[in-house]
C-alpha cells in the first residue's frame, strides 16, 4: 500500500495587464516550516498585493493616473480596505468593479479578458505535459506569461473594449446577442 494525497497541489496566481505590459504573475503564498505554502486569496492578501506590488509597478511606469482598473466582483476584490485603496489611487471614476459607480456585470466571465483569453492559453500550455512539482509549475506559468507579446495584449484590450460597448448602449441589460463570437488574437 502506498499513501497518496487526496487533493493535488495547487497554486493561486494573480496577473494584471494593459495593452502594453503585464504586471505579475504573483503567487499567493505564505512561508511555512518547509517553505512556501499556497494559500487562497482573501481581502487582506489582495490588498497587500495591490499595495506592495501592483500600485508601485504602475507608479514606476508613470501610469497610475491614466489607468482604468478593472476587476470582477470576487469577494476579496470588494473588501472595504481594498475598495478604499482603489479609490485612493484610481478614484471612483476609473474603477470597474462591483459596488463602484461603474459596476462589473454579474455572471459575466466572458467580459473579463483574462478569463476569455489568458487562463485558457495558460491551461493549454501548462497541462501539455507532466509537471514534476509546484516550483516547476510556477516557473512555467511565469515563463509563459512573460512570453506574451504586446501585439497580443493590444488585441485583447481592443477586443475587450468592443465587448464593453453594448453594455453601455443597452443600459446594462442583456447584450450577448450583439457580441461577435470571435476571440482576440491568440497569445501563442
């Protein structure tokens, strides 16, 4: 008899992007007795990521004042300290998220460019062969994200902008029938 774990090892990863660059990936981990341990995203960890990683990166690039920050309505994304931090750096008028003036459309993963393009691309790349351990898995994710070119990023952002237009035109009502079924340029 050989014991095996009930669940496979996992990573929790976050990435952000604009039409010209990618911020991340960042892995949610805590240091345990035997090294890094994957942990789930929560309001405190997400706030820390924004405060210590994302915002300094945007400040370094000089684009905080021109960035429109978009996120889905996951509970960690709408924790009170997170909302306060986002308001401080982006202002209420440059945030697309649940509980902000420009609200994220509920049950609309097809509007999220990451969900629409990046995660599918990464899953295809990462699960194409055996993975020895979490360190190799994280290295693969990082490598594939860093290999995404600016032409692909620009295409994804342009495609997302086209998908957002019907929302405003239909005052947030159903708009799926207006959307093209085509997807933006592949990341590969």
